[in-house]
């Protein structure tokens, strides 16, 4: 079971680590950090979706699983949206970094819950 999610989890950890490094490096973001951060996050999401779909085969659709999937999807949309806004804006008119950070926590919580329930 753990081996099924090891690669997406490792990619997510790398994306988060690069995100902290990116934030510490300040604006404007360096492409040498920003591009791998975006690509690792995208790869982690795609692989995680593939693994969750594979793990869901043969199991009944429970309301809590559906709720966690919806929360994970909303978190990913918020992460990609706020990441794009932070990359194009020189000054933050809204609190995009805070929303981005909270979305990471929501994604980690919902994906961990999904893995726990689907194991």
C-alpha cells in the first residue's frame, strides 16, 4: 500500500521544500526554482490522482471519501491559482501567500485522509 503512494508523496515533499526555498529567495522568483516547483507539484497531483483512482476500484463510494476528494480538488485549484497570481504580481494586493500555505495544509490533510480510508 505504501509503495503505491511513495512516488507522489516524495514529489509532493520536494515541491513543498522547493516552495519554502522559493519563498525564502524573495521576489522576483528565480526560474531555476519556480519551474521545478511547478512541475513537481503538477507531477505529484497527476500521479496521486492515478493512484487514488486505482485504489478506489472495487471499493464503495463513501460520503467521507467523496468529501475528501472534493476538498483535495479545491485545494489543488487554490494552490495552482494562488501560485500563478503570486508569480505574476509584484506586490500582493491580497493575502495570496497565506491562502497558498493554508491550501497546502488542506491538501496534505485531505490526501492523508484519503490514503488512510482507501488502504
